[in-house]
């Protein structure tokens, strides 16, 4: 069954920019969980600082990796972007709760969507910036 929404052609440069932005975002989300294994004491301190129990040191990174992998796979990239947005919403709420500025998670969320918007023609067809 064909979609009623036609994807507009995109230049190679725009698509490459989207792939590069998405790759950088993905690296960020994969390095965070790696930090927990490289420096577990600092990770535990950070988890405590955010007000989470030590048991969250395993669950949160697992969810982060799952969301990042879904974001990297072209067939599930939009689902991954939605899940990463939810993940970053939790990070934003955590920062606000402890009295810190939520600039970092909000900026990362903007890059998540910029990357996928530039690399995914179906998304641009559904959410055009102009007609």
C-alpha cells in the first residue's frame, strides 16, 4: 500500500549532514553507558547526585542503549527519536528537580530531531517546514 504523503527529494549534502548529526548524537548516547563500566564510582556518585537509587545504575543505561540503537536503525529511527525524547524529558525533569538548568538535555533533544529530520524524507513529508 502506497502512502498518500510523498517524500520530497533531498540533496546529498542535507542527508549527509543529518547522518553526521545523528551519528554524533548516537555516540553520545552510547558513551554514557560505557562510562558506567569505565568509572563505576563516579557513575554511582552522579546517580546519587540526581536523586536516584544505586539500582538505577544498570536500568537507566540499558534503556539509553536500547533507545540509541533504535534511533540508529533506519527502519526504527523515528521510534528511536520519540523514545530518546522521552528519555531526555526525564533528564530534563531530573535537572529541574535538583535545581540545575536543563540546557544539556534540551539541546541534545533538539539535535536528535534535527538529525532525523535532515536524514529522513518521510518525516519531512509529514512535517514540512514550508509548502
